[in-house]
């Protein structure tokens, strides 16, 4: 992943522009990351578990953009009324409801060989982050999306909304994020109001060493560390 940021005056911000190599285990989203400085020096081994709306850069390009909204716990705080003891009523018919929609579609418009959908969440807007979707007309494969995220200002409690325009490609039949263009909103002013991420050299190795995803063992594997 390569991150590029400009200063408030529009010049490249080299301090916050860098490359990072990431190895991720999709089973549980455990990831090993390593910062690359000046294209030569490698930083420390860092364990991460990528998640949206967190104070970190976007995670590996295989993050699930359609992950389900979290289940809410609503414990019962009252004693229900006892059920009647009469014989059960005869069943004439029944209807089963499966699932619950996370989005409602606002509009659908053909754009060349793609369909452009605008959607809005029906619940949990922080988790259901999609706002626009472009898909291939024939295959319905994702091509681009617009999603929301957050910018956390380190050392403060300030949080600003971010709009991510995410371009999606395909590798070995698997959709992968190839680039992200972020724009910070909510009246934010300062360096990093516009940021771009590019994902390159993506691959799906058959296996990865287990120690990659166990931070406690990093010190014992410095000589084996991937670059």
C-alpha cells in the first residue's frame, strides 16, 4: 500500500507519505505490516487487525465492503406474561421473513457498460458505509464504490467524516481494491484533507507462516522477517 498526502498548501507531505507492506490472513483478518522508508529501509514488524472507522490507514485490499452490521444485544429486563394454557389455534398459513435489508436503493442509472446505484443505510450508518456503487452491467461485478470513513486526529478527541472513492479490480477472479481517493469533510482544515492510497503487487500465496500472525513471536523471527 502506498499512501500519498498533500499539505494544506498543496505540496507533497513527505512525512505522511509512505509505503507499507501487508500480509493478511483472511480467516480472522489478522495481519502483519511493515513500513517502508525511502524505498529501502524497513520498519518494525507490526500486528494489525484491519477494521473500518478506526484510527489507522485502510487495511489490506481484500477487506469485506459488505460485512454485516453487528448484532445488537437487547437483554430482556421484564418478566413476560405467561402463555395461555388452552389448546393451540389451528394454523391456516404462515409467512417466514429472512434477513433484514441494510440499504435501500435511491436510484439506478446506466453509465456505459456499468450500472450506477445510489444507496442509503437503513440502520447503523457507521457500519453500513456504502453510498454509491458501480457494477458491470453483465456480470454485476464491483467496479467502484463511494463509502464513508473517519479521520481521527491523534492526541485529541476530534473525529471528522471522510468520503472514500474506491476503485476495484479483479485478480484471479477475486475483487480487490486497487486505489482509494479520500476527501475529509465536516469542515476539516489542515494537512491531509485529501489523501490517496494505491495497492500494488497483490498476490494470494497458498500458505503463510503462522508466526506472521502472532505478535509475541516477532522478536524470535527478525532474521526470517519478510521485507
